[in-house]
C-alpha cells in the first residue's frame, strides 16, 4: 500500500525569524511541482534534530543541525535525510542505516563554486589583496613596495583529496600555466589522476613540493588531524595552506604556531574545528591568514544547484526511484527499509 502524500520538512535554519527563506533559491520548485509532496519547515532550530521534529515526516532537508541516533529514535515513518551539501560528518550514518533511513548528499553540485573560491583565495593570498586594501584605507600608499606579490605561473598546487572539487580546481587553473598538480588520494588510482593531467604522490612529497596545499577530503577517522605539526614542518616557508573542507582535518594549534612564526607563508581557512570558533578567533590576530565563516563558496548559484540536487533526490525516493548521492546504499537491502519505502512512497 502506498501513501497519498509525502511530507518533506526543511530545518529551521533555512528561514529567518519571520519565517521567510533566507536564500533566493534552494530548489524547492522540484518539490512543490511534484503532485503529492507537501513541504513544511521545523518550527525551531536545534543544533541536533530532536526526535519529535521528525514525527509525520518522510523526508528532511538538513542545512546545519546534527542527525544522531537520538534524532532517529522514533522515526518510524522517515525515509530520507538529504544533506544540503556534500559533507556528512554531522550525520550518524550507522544510525541512519539502523533506522532504515537513506542518507543523500549533493555530490557534484558544489564542485564549481568551491573550486572557484579556491582559485580566488590562491590569487588573494599571492597578491596580498587583504593587505593592499588596508594600505589604501589607512593612507599608507608608499608602503606598497613592501608587499610584492607572486604569480601562479610556474607554481605547484598540491591537492589532498581528488574528488569532484579537486578535479574542478584543476580545470579552472588550466590557463594559469602552473606546474602539473600533485595529488594525494588513496582512493583514486594513479591512472585516474594522470588522466586529469596530475601526478599521484605520497602526502609527505606533496607537502614538501607544493606552493599551495589545498584540502578537499572528507572528515573521518582517517583524516582527522591529517595535517599536524609534523606535516606543516614539511611545507616550504613560501607555501600556503587552503582549507575549504572541514576544520578537524587540521591541527589548529599547530597551524597557528606555524603561521605566527612564519614557518609557512600563509593560509586561507573557511572551516574550523569548532564552529563558530571561540570569540575572538585566535587566527584573527594574524596578518597572513584569510578567514571565512564556512561560506567562502556560498553563492546564489551554489544554493540553487545544491537545493535542486537534494530536492530531486527526495522526489525520486517519493516516486519509487533510487536517488542520487546515496551514502549508505546498504540500506536498500534491509527488509525494514523496503517495507517502509513501499508503504510511504507516493501512490
């Protein structure tokens, strides 16, 4: 027996205090144009989704709240959690599977925007954009000779993680006449790396040979504090670290010390181990760091693409199709999920 309607709720952080969407377009037309799908929103924002917020809901579109085993403890009628993005370290994947809930991410939707932001940061760091802006504002025009920049031409980029974002960065940089990029990703073959004009190397070699080290890997048990004091010591004093992935990948104390002592040239950080970081953020004391509140890649285009991808996954599930970007495909082999899916999907 199938369901006459399929309820999808958005977490409350998509909306302002007046109940209006904060963002121009998050792809909700994919849901509202589908007969039988009802769209609603959580009344309150909690850092962790509360069990009662999932009552009567078949799908949930999640911006920032955590999804835990407690969140899913009474989710008998929940079929899907759709993360608004590609990171899912805030979601207990095992708990989703145990609760017969499929977890979807928006694989591919973020690639161009994050890659574009990465390239923009590379240029901003090497051309001292932040400092030169301040020279004009502070009437220090004659100090400009102290801040000679450097080009990307001839430099080497090292990519830690070579999924869709890393490959998009390589494509965008193809016209800058850089050296062939170096890649560390144990899950991508050397042949696949070479097909993209890059060279697969061990992490230590990448760190010691790169002018830019850009992080594009997920946060998990293998990557937590992947870049620590030992790794930072391998980097050249003229090199930059860029993190648009997750804060926990970097040992922030070790990075702060390396930057403060000018053992590396600088960094650009979009994410932090604790978000928001304690006020005032310690990195704000440093001149050789660019900072962003985990939003350097946020654009109207990005949110539209993420939203359309996430909402289409929910539409597909509601209509009996396997969705895009499944994190826990094993859930489809569970009899409990199949029973729930047959019962709750649209007639």
